[in-house]
């Protein structure tokens, strides 16, 4: 801990561990910049990068080439690959270096993540927040990607691909690990992971995909069919259909041709999360449907419809509507406000550029905050 804090400019002599009651006359408690599975601010990433830039000066020398972050020597933890040694052997034949993070200093772990990396999802990749533009392929055996990873990826320019491998065979429960599994063909998995890592763009946004350009960009306020406003409750990052309460923010619906982009009407553009869609992003994109003059919003991947239960039901918006009924209908009303700043202004500028050029690949590179929405848009254009 003292090694890590020294990289942040805090020396050991500055740390007070009191063994008896004390009185502090003036105390400053900073606001939390990151909450595991909760929220993340961009300042968290920028501060961590400053720490990482100092840390790597103290790292042990590392060989050239990509790294695989192994969990093979860990005796207890969350996840265990029973035949990981076979995966290690296969990756080594592709020229991948093997690193055991628990045996390395903090500085060396951060330095290794400056190289293209492969590994099993886990705490070793939390250190990616200390690296500018980390590039990695992460094997994910769980049904969903832990939210903390998505939050960290969203606040800095990470190029990280999460792979749900078909070769996974669930193992017996172990007292020392939450999940154990084996790989039916470790060499094939190694080849796939290395191939993805070696590809030019692991975000897989097709440079040949365009939407129709010179479309009008319209900014509206989103309402439910019954006239209730659709609002974001900031502490939970969930959206509701109701009269705005304290900590509620209106949702903007920005229409571009047949697509609708949802973003919170706040300069910080906080994260939006929809239950049963398994994604969180400052910008969510849907395909526009029209039913008797009212709007319906269809997920570009699952084809399910966004659903807004009325306020008396007390449920947040969720994305599992199989057909358009009353709860799946929305209304757009003009937005009179025209001055924006911060992340919200960046989002609107990016969407204006997309409207003018139609070039989704170029926009994804120049506006990282739109990257998750652009990935969904790219998927829709491919399929």
C-alpha cells in the first residue's frame, strides 16, 4: 500500500494510523470518483493515469511482445481454469509472454498492461485504469461482464474485447474458487484469443459501414405514452416514467434518420442503464418504430422493445418487450434548450458530425464517448 500511495505523492510519514481517539479540527472528505459496480467519473481515469505514469518508472524490466495474465498459481479466488497450463503452453508458442500478477509489484503489473494483453477476467485487469489506451482480449466465462469493467472502459480510451468462449466446460464446485471450468480445446482458444488481439481493430467497427448522410438531427424530450416524463435517477443510473423527483434528470431523444439516441440532459452525460439489456453507456441507441403516430424503440441487437412501466407500478425501464403495447410507446416533445457544455456537448457534436458524414468508423475514433452506441449501430448495419 505504501508503494502504491507513493506513486500518488503520498509518503509513508503522511499516513496516520491512530491507536487512540483523536480530534480532527479540519477534515476534507473528497467525493467518490469510482464505485465498484456503481459509477465512474472521467476524473478517476485521468488521476489514475497520472499515478500509472509515475509507477512504470519503477517497474521491473519486461520482455517485448504481448502478455498473458495467468491465474494458474493462485490457490484460491473467484475463477479457476482447470487446464490453464495447456492454454499457457499454446499461447507461448504464439510468442506470448506469461506473467503472474500476484508475484509482481504494482508498478510491473501496470507496465505489463502497456503491452497488448490476454487474460481471464479478474482483478488483474483492474490495473488497466492506470494505463492510457490499454489493449486487451479478456476471456469471460460468466453470463455477463461485471459492471466495474464496463465502467472503467467507458471513462478512458480502452480497446478491450470480452470473449465468451464456446469451448468452456463447467467443472465441479471447488471450496477455494467460485467458478471452475476447463477448456475442451485449449490450443483453439489460444489461437482465437491471439487472433483477436492481433487484429487491427479489436473493437470491430467496420470501416466500410455508413449511414445515410445529411440527415437532420433533432433533439427532443422523451415522454411515455401516458404523458409522464422519462427521467434518469442519477444515484441508480436507472430510468423511470414519472414526474421528476430530486436527483431526476430528463432524457433527451436525439433522432437521426431511423435511429434514436438517448442521453441524459445533463452536462456530465451520466451513465444510462436499462434492465434486461445488460449494457450501460452515456448514450443508448435504438431503431425507431412508429405505431399510430407514437414512437417505439427497438434494441439493435436483441430486437426487443424498450418498455416504460407507469409510475404507479414503481418499476424502472427495461428492455424485454416482445411486441409494441401500451408500455412500449413513447412521445417526443420539442426541447427548447439549445446551449450545452461538457460531455453532453461532445455527444451532440459527434452526432452532428455523424449526421453530416454518415461515417460511423471516423466518428467512433474522434468521439470515444459514442463508441458503445456506434458498436451497436455497426452491428445493426451488418445484420
